[in-house]
């Protein structure tokens, strides 16, 4: 793991018994002693907290609205200060260089949140400063998330979905958004490093379970949420990923717009589809997808669903294969029967 960055809370994760793995240039918790399955179920039934400080924060101040509108795919004009928006950074071909959450913190202040390994790319595309090293981000997720965080401070629990607030927490300003990556309700708290350990310990004392990247991935897959480098990437467009709603078609010119307009008119030749295996066999990235004896694509993500107790997967396939279509997935030398389903695989408990 030489050369990987350690999050500010690394020593606390080790104290809690985390298994540490390299991810996106960082050393991050994969799971804690209870294991990924236990953490996954805790999120679906109660509440967990992930340290997602490896995600970037590019902070933009001043007259930057027009720059963000031109650089990013979604239309910030649909929201306003105190709101959050999911968006994409595209290349000229319409491919997704990164998928991003923008926190519109104040009238002229934006926190642009890229994926772990893409902060420099986003920083080059928009005006702003990389403040990733100055804060930790704690994502509290699950049907009981708001009830649990209310024991720390009720104002944390009151931040609505896709809204952003500044809160003075015991003398420290934290930024809180009603966002997450599990399909469950919850909030994400950006807290300065010097208060991060205190806040995380308060959350754990309130009954929130520490969870690692293993559960984060199985949870996002059950919710059919795309992962950059898998369902999204420089050669995959939002239309192919069935995320056309992330495109602000009418806001004016932005990077990648011309390519997307052309693809919208011609129609994508491949689309993201969801598959459920007939049995418990976990599905795996790269497995070949067969429909009516024809190879139609490969899985971009796959795993075992703890909630469905079946293998599940996402994959880009040629054409638009109807829900209910029977398929087979070539996995370790054998074909696993599967069915095309409407995503998400699991809907939030709340």
C-alpha cells in the first residue's frame, strides 16, 4: 500500500479493528470485525456510518456559476443555494469523466465532490481549491439514520434529502447534506479534521455501526447506483447508463453536449441493464451476458445480494432488452441462468 494516502481517521479505524485496503489512492477500511454482511444488513435495517473522506472536495467561491454550468452536465439553475445536485463531468465525446455531487452551500459558494481518484481532473475543469485534506466526510445511512444522529444533535437529523446546511456542532461548523450512496435515507457530514474523531465517536455511541467499503459497494449495487469505472467512464455516456435526467439539455452549451444531442437523436446502441441470477452464485464483473444464444455484453458490476439472497449484476448490453427476458451469464466456465429485471434490485426500507 506504499504511496496511498491515509484518511485523517486512519488510526481510529485501526483501533476499531478495520481491515485496511488500497482504494483510489487511499488506504481505507474494507470492513470491521463484524464483517461486510453484518454491516450491509445493519444499513438496511438500522444505521451505519462510512468514512468517505477519500472523496474529494473542490471548493469554489465567487462568480463561478457560469463556469460550473459549462463544465458540468446537469442544470444548477434547477436548484439554488442550500441544495445538492447529482451531475457529470463529461468529455467532448459525451463520456463520463466523473460523476459528482455539488453542494451549493451559499449564494456564491459551492463544494464540488468528485470520486477519490478524480479530484485533480475536476480541479482542472472548474475554478476552485482542493480542500480534501482539511476535512473528513462521514456518511450516516439507513432507515434509522436520522433517529440515531438526532441523539448527537437534532439539527443533523433535520436536513432534508438533497438539501445542504451549515450547523455549529459544539463550536465547530460542519456542512451537512441529505445525500448518500446506499439507496437508504441518510446524511453526509463534512467536518473539519480537528473535530472528526469526536463526531465519529459520538455517532458510534449513538448506536450507529461502523461500515467499510465492502458494504458500501454491495449496498450501492442493490440500489443499482452506478460506480465510476464500472457503469460510468470516459467511453460511457449518461444516455447509455440510462441517466439522461442528469443532462440539462436546455441550459445552454456545456462540455459534451453536441455528442449527447447526436446520440439522443440516433439512439444509444447499448444500454445498462440489471440481472438477477436464479441462484445464490455471486455474479462478477466481466462475465459475458448471453441472450437467445447471442453474446450481448459483459457485466460491469456483480456480487451477491444479502437482501435477495441471489446473485445480482449490472451490465451494458446491445440494444434495449425487455424486463423479464431470460439470460445466461458465463461465470467460471459455466452458464448461470438469470433474468433481466427493473432496477433497483432492492428499494429502501423507509
